[in-house]
C-alpha cells in the first residue's frame, strides 16, 4: 500500500500554512486521497493522478514536490529527500499501470494494451534505470507501519484542522473518539513511542558529536598548517624575486658576449698574421735560392754559352719577378692587417670600459632590489599576521558554503534525473493515447460508414415500399409519408453537434450541409422522390469516403505531400487521375495553366478597363446567365454573393480577349468552377482561356457550335464500339443520347456530377485534354448500364437519363472504369474521327443552306 504522512501546503488568501495529512493511494480510481489522520474514515479531498504530472523543484525546499492536475497544483512536502523521490516514483508507476489498464480494448489490436500489469511495471523500472534508479522503500515513514506512528506536529493544534470540510472533520473526530474509548477500555495503548523516540534521538546526538569533532580537528589542522603555509608563500615569493633578478642580469650580459666574440675574431686574425709571416719567410728562402741559381746559371752561360741554359735563365728570371710582385702584395696585406689589428684593439678596449660601466650599474641595481625585497617581505609578513586571525573564522563558513553547494548540486542532479524520467513516461503515455485515439477514430469512421449505409438502405426500402404499394390504406400511407419526411428532415442541433465532434476527430466524418467548395451535399429538389434519392446518394457517398479514408486517401495524400517541384511524368499523370487532394488542388491547377498560357502582365487589368469604358454586345446575355450559375452552390446561389461580381468581370474580360467567341452559354459555369478552386479572378480568367483556346477544339463555342455537334457523333461511334448492347437498346427505343450528353461536353459535366467526382474529372481534364471527357462519358454509361437495360420504355429511359449521373456514388469505381476497364483510344483516332464527321456535318449544313436558299427564292417568286 502506498500511504504515509505528508505536509500539504494550504493557501487561504495571502496566508500559506503547512498542514499534516495522511495520504492514501486508491488503485481503483487512481486517486490520491488525503485525511487529517490515519484513523479517519472520510477523506478531506482527492487528487486525480491519472491526468496529472509531477515536479520536484529544488528551489522550493528539501522534500517539496508538486502534483499538477489540469485544475489545480498541489504542493506537498515529505520528511526527507529519499521519501520524496520514493513517492514520486511510486506515483509514476501507478499512473502508468492505471493508464495502460484504462486503454485496454476487448479485441486487443496492440500488444501493449493486453500486456499484464506486472510486466509493464518491470519494463517501466528497466526503462527508468537510465534516468533515476528506484529508491528503496523508507518503511519508517511510508506504508502501513507509518500509521502506528503519531502524526507530525505543527506549530499549533488548530493548524491541522480543515476549515473547508467541517462536516468531514466532525465525522472523523467522532469516529476517533469512539475508537479510542474502546481501545482504552481494554487497558491497551494504541501506539508505542519508546522505540521511535530512541531511534529518533540517537542519530541526532551522534550527528552533532561528529560535526563537533570534525570542526575541532579542522581547527587544529588549520593551526598546524598556518606557519607552514606562510613559509611556503615566502619561499615562492623569494624564488619569484630571484628569477626576475637573473633575467635582468642575463639582459645586461649581452655586451660581454659581444666582447668575447671580438676576442675570438682577434685570435683568428693573429693566427692569420702568423701564417702570413711564415709564408713571407718561405718566400725569402725561395728568393735566395733563385739568386743562387741565377749566379750558377750566369757562370754556366759564360762558360758553355748554351742556348738552352739561356732560356732556363730567362724562365727563372720570370719566376723571380712573379715572386717579387707577390711579395709586395703580401707586404701590403700585412700592413693592412696590422692596421685592422690596431683598430680591433682600440674597439676591444672601448668595449671593456663599457662592460665595466654596466657591471657597476648592475651591482647598484642588485643592492636596490635586495633592499626592496627585504621591505616587501616585512610588509607581507605583517599582512599575513593580520589575515591569520580572519582565516580561522572564514574557513569554517567557506566549508559550510561548500557543503551547501554540494548538497544543492546533488539535489539538482536528482531533480534532473526525475524530470527526465517524468518526461519519458509522459511521452510514452501520450504516444499510447495517440495510438488509441487513432484506433478509435478508425473505428468511429467504420461505424459511421456502416450507419450511413444502413440509413441509405432504410431510405431505399421506404422508397421501394412507396413505389411498389401505391394502394396502401390511408393510415399506412400517412405513416409511410411521415417516416420519409422524418428521414429527409435534418435536425439542425444534431447536425451542428456532429459537425463539431467530427472536426475534432476526422475531416472526412463531417456531415455538413455544404462541402469544401460550397456545393450542397444533399441537393434540394422539388420532387419528393428526387429528394429521397439525393439523400440516399449523399449517405452512400459519405459511406464510401469514410471507408476509403484510411486505405486509399491517406496513402494518396502522403504521396502528394512527398512531391517537390512539379514536372510532367507518368507518376504525376497517375496521381492526377486518382484525384488531387483539396489542399494541393489550387497549386496544381495554377501550375497546369501556367504551362500552357503565357500570362501577360497587366493584360487582365487592361481588359477590365476596356469593359468598363465600352459595353460589350454580350453584356446583356452575361447578366441573364449570372443568376443561373451553379444554383446548388452557396457562393453563387444568392445575388449578393461575393463571387458574382468576380464572375461578371472574368466573363467580360474574356469576351474582349476573344472577340471571335465573345460569350457562349456554358462559359459561365466553366469560369465559376475555376473561381471556386483558384479563388483569384485573374487566375480563373487564364484558366478559362486555357480551356477554350488550348484544350477544346476550335469553333467549340462558336455561334453554330459545329465542333460540339461533331463530338456528339464521335461519341456515338465510341459508344457503339465500347458498349454495343447499350447502344442497341437506345436504337431500339429511338433514344438520342446527344440530348443528354451535349451539355456534358459543353460544360465538362458541371451540374451533372456531384462535386467530389466533378473536381476529379476536372483534374484529369486540365492535364490531359478533351479525351478525358470521352472516357468519363463512356464510364458513366458503363457504370449504369445494367440499370438502363432493365428499362423498356422510352419515356422512362429519358426520365432516368435526366438524373442518373447524380446517383453515381463511388468515384473510385468510376475512375477505374474510365482509365482501366475501357480499352484506351489514342488521340490520333479521336482527331481522325472528328475530321471525318466534320466534313459530313459541313456537307449537310451546306446542303441545308442550299435548300433554304431555294425555298427563299421560290417564295420570293410566288410573291405575297
């Protein structure tokens, strides 16, 4: 059991008081109940742990922690830090157990939901070991044993009394008095305080003794260390002083180094002089030998008169002259060296005198430094003696501050670890809630889809019953009409509540009266049967959308979200055929129009200025068609709607932009759809230009509508090839499908298909061209082929063809029929068929003109 005494902070206006309360955790409700004492039966209040978070702020004080609920913050205080962490960890674990048990599903889609509580608790402990290890249970202050201990006493006895709950206090007091009388009647004490007091007093005394001993030891150690520290400081200071002297001495020793270098140079020069003297001596000897040879040779010449000897004499003479010249040069060099030597001697003498002066100066500086050193040492010793008296007092304070800082660091570390574990667990709970919410939303969507389907089947049964039994009794017929009327009428309050709840749960679940572009989800027809069919159709469309939301729409939206810059490709073509999401449709349409239309700057503004200054001939027809544009859309249903003036300006600008067409009935609906999606009227204008001038063939919207008639003949050919049974059925009952399909081609299915399917058709039409109209027209007949074949009356067939496009509910199925089931036909085949039928139609028109001219001529000849 998680229970024990905690102090709760009570706030009464500006007064804040701590009140002792007995707290007990209720596992069934995940609430933390608190009583005045452990023996009360009625709680003073409770704290919802399932929806709360925890925090232990060190700045609030030791043992203080907070429980934050959505409505209130409870500040509690435990007896120690260990007890605080224990309470917080236990509350975290119990919140995790309760939340996991609360989100358990009967079916059990996830492994975490059906996991036993013990396994989850062990996993929680393993996950939190990285943040904060589990604290051991402090049995003396937490648990059932703590109930046998007295409640912590506050300053006054009245402080613990709760003034907010007087009736609960009275009940608990009466119960405690009755129980105490029974216990005292048995001569037994309720609690035994002896052991608690012994255990409570001894640790404090021991702790105080330890603190005093440590303090005394610290003072003795400080007294012994003081002289030692002083000598160390002095030694360091002296060393620093001597180092500075040696550095200064080394600076002044630089002239001595230069003197030694000069002396070495003098020694080198003297050695060179000696070598030169030796060389001179050798030359003298060589000169003497040469003179002697000269004498010998002269004697030889005089004696022998040999020519060879004369040449030898000449050779020797030349050698002697060379040696004489070299001797003179050496003598000159010797004189120069002697002069340099005298100069060096003088310079050395000057340097010696300078060195002597520097030595005298250095000696005087050393004396001054020694005097200053002795003076500074004296001053430092005096300052140390003064500070020694202060250090003994401040040292203990610094130690206390250090201990406090260490305690604060440990507390902040513990708080950080706990907050990390709290964030980790809250994140896991949020992830679990998000997963469960997603599962519930999917389940809700499935249930809503089933509900819509059941409701549509119910309405269909009512309709079939009304059609199959026209001769019902009056009471039964009235009852049937009332049931149909109730089914058709929508309660405004229920619709608003459902819309609000659906906005919070799922975008596809909204059952609003209008869709994103303002189209009515359930058209308001005058005929009751059509109203019933529209209601059935809306329910079926909503059911299909809800069923395809998770399977089809979500992957499609993910693919669109991953697309960066648009460029023509097979993948983009496939995505556009599947339907552009609402949030991307405007962007993609603008890109498609900009690829095929070079939007001239200020061209649209110039056309507007021209339409204001000059009235166009088609202005009257435009004004007549404006109130008849998209009557099932709230943005055009009223004459005061904001899009009506924009539509007028777009049509007038186009009539001046393309005078060959001007205005044709049907262009108002094309421009209205462009305005609904693109919103900007200039972009809607260029979209209309792209449709009329690029996508549709020439003369499609001319006065004769010749190309539109050609497309009807081409479509009949394709209908005979793709759906031969249906075309034979039409020919059997003489049904001209062009009476129905002509408007499809002229306005691209506007006012024929529901808005969701219509915009998907327009997505592919703007990107691929008019062949998309042929594909979807064939797909519509294929979609309802079996229903049409069951009708065997031409009037009923025409009546069915008037509204059967509104009964198409599955847009995905229609798209698959248009682009996958029907065999594709290339654009080249479409052009060839158009050219062939255009020649035939022009020939027929020419023949008709000839007949008309002949008739006019004949009448003119006959006279009046």
